[in-house]
C-alpha cells in the first residue's frame, strides 16, 4: 500500500534526523526550568514542611492549589504575567523551531548540525509566522461557524433525548466531530509549511490557496497518513500515563518519575518530527503546481 510506503520513508527520515530530537529536548527542558523555578521557590516554603507536600505528591489537588493562590493573592497577578509572557514567547519559539525541523527534513542528504538547524529556524520564521496568522483565521472559521453548527444540532438532540444514552451518544459524537475538524485544519496548515520549504517560496497566501486543491484531490490519503501518525501519538500518551500513574511519587522514586517524564517528552518530539517527515514524503511524491 502506497501510504505504508510513505510512512516507512517518513519513519526512516525521522530516525536519520534523530539529532534534532536532542536539540529540541534540550530547548524544551531549559525553557521548562525557566518557567517552573520561580513557582517552585514561591511555594516551596509553604509545602515542604507540611502535609500539602504529601497530598500534592499523590496528585493535583485543586483545593490545595486554590488555598496557595489565595495566600499569595498579591503575588498572583505578577506570577500570571510571568507565565503569560513566556507562554507567548514559547509560541513564537515554537514557530521558530518548526522552520528548523522542516528545513532539515527537506535537506535529505545533509547531516544534522546545530548551525544549519538554527539557520533554517531563522530563514523560515517570518513565513511560518504568516502561516500561523492565516491558520488562526482558519480555526476561527471552522470552530466559530462549522463546529458551532454541529454543536447546536447535538444540543438539540440532547434536549430531545428520551434516555440518558441519547445524551451520552450526542456528547461523544460532538467530541468526535471536534477532533476530526481539528486534525483536518492542523494537517492542512502543516502541508502549507511543507510546501513553502520544499519550493523555497515566500508566498504564504498563494501557498495556502494552492493547498486547497492539493488536499481536495488527495484528502483521504493525506488524512489517513496523518491519523496513522496520530494513532502512534495516542498510544505513546496512553503508555506514558499508565506507567506514570503506577509510579510512587515518594523519595528516590520521584527521580524515576522524572526520568520517565523526560522519556515521554523525547517520544513526543519524535512523533512531531514524524508528522512533518511523512507529510514531506507525501507532498514530494505528488506532482503539484508550484506556489
């Protein structure tokens, strides 16, 4: 089957570009430390010598978190700003890194090194930033109008349901529609980014318009490939959660839980590269007009 062949090519490219996984993991790790450190020092005094530490170690307790927020309510706006600003910066950084990922995937015969990776990050940043702005419009249209129309129909179904099963089925179908629409929009703009890099084009609007034709003619094949990689992502998340929930969060085993979290992060980065790799091979296997 051609889709499996393309998946195999994407799988091979992802593993060949494995050094990128290390780069991206280090960047994510450093950024996480920057975000978590002030929160840790703020609350460490309160929870380190109290039963709160034991309770939080067992899992997230919203009442305890609410109590800490109330106690530090004067500092909370500043803390919120500290989280919001880096969140925006990380969003921009995410766009920046995407250029490096796709750029190095397209350089099939070149070895990965940090200088070329960062050069691609800068080279494609503004193109991908424009794609991000266009994608926001796409998400607003799809979820503000199309999904809302579906949601209204499902709400009507729930209100008129004679049994609880009708409500359950309606809510599950509504969630399924939301996931389907999200994957389609996400996939669509992934291919816009891949097209811009493959064709070395700066015309983001033209690339977006041409992508409608590209996806329309090959929708089910492209979507099946996307869902296949998505299924791998879901399986990895399920395995991570199942093992993480079973790990005791006390003493030395906290280190084991931390290491398991980092392994999970590496797997998520791997699947992110796999998404772009399979999309790259699918796009280049088709004869399409240039942007």
